[in-house]
């Protein structure tokens, strides 16, 4: 069975641009969470989506948005990129909305120049 | 406010030696507790988790962790380290109900010397 997949693997953008990151959860999982991991730090929670609805949001500015599609895949969008947005963006999928084990994808490495 | 403290930024051990990685947490309610491992350029792999019951939990790759409620700790141990254990280790806490958000520590980088 395929695990959580994310695309693209790497991405380079310049300040002020917009970026879209994609995530496909494990088959049968209905919840997707997004995390930002800055170099040298632990991951920080950005969003959780379950059945296409936002179930949780971390302390991130409105430049960050996300959505979940009927097939449970998800997109993370970041507008007006800043240098500080450079990070590894991790997606995790869970079977249900409430706590279950989270399975992480390999991440998308975003570099903002 | 929730927080997870991993006081050791970097630990070096010899192959075959024992290992203990420390984790302390602050959380409003009784959380779920986790240890994840991250190899360079990779995502996170779950080593073990504590939800309830026996406070000594066994995980993959020969790791175990002990939950001590009185000390708000969840330390990770391994009796004999292998070179392939070199990686970054993250302790995390999460709510038992509500949104599925994990709070992570800053990680401990493990170096294994032959």
C-alpha cells in the first residue's frame, strides 16, 4: 500500500510569490494535517482537515490556507512568500478526525529566495 | 500553554552502548505521547506511542519509552544502539480529543560512533 505522498519534492520560489503544495493521504484515511518544519526545529502544526472541513488551525498568518478535496487529498497554499517561509512542509494522514496515529509523508522542501 | 522540552540538542554514543533521550512536557490535560524519528531529508516515522495503560511502552527497532505522570516525562530508551539509529528524534504530545494537532519538541540529534 502506498503511504502518504507529497508533491513536489523540492521547490524554489522568490519573495512575494505564491506556492501550492499537494498531499495524497493513505487510502482510506479521511483526515489530513499540515506541518511546517523550519531547519533545526520540530514540526509546527498548521492545519487539520477532515471530510473537507477545517478542524484545527495553528498559529500561522492568513497567508496560509488549505483545502481538502472529495478524494481526501489536500492542498496547502501560501501567498506573498517571505524568506521565513523556507521550510520542510510535512503532510500527515489519519484515519479519523479525532486522535489516531498520524502517518507522515516525506515532505516538500520549499526555499524562498 | 502546551510545550515539549527535549533538553539534549545533540547526543553521541558508541555503537552497542545504551541510550536514553529525555522528554518533558507541559499540557493542560492528559495528552497522548509519541516519539518520532527523522532521517536526513526524510519525513517522520513513528517509533512508539502512549495512549493509556501500561506506562512502559515498546516500539519498533528495539526502542521503549516510559511515561511518568508525576514528572511529566516520556523518556526514550534503547539498550544497545546500532549505527543505523543515527537520526533526529522528536518527542510529541497531542490531545485526546478535538483537533489532531501534535506539539513537537525541538529534537535531539543522535550520532553513533563505531
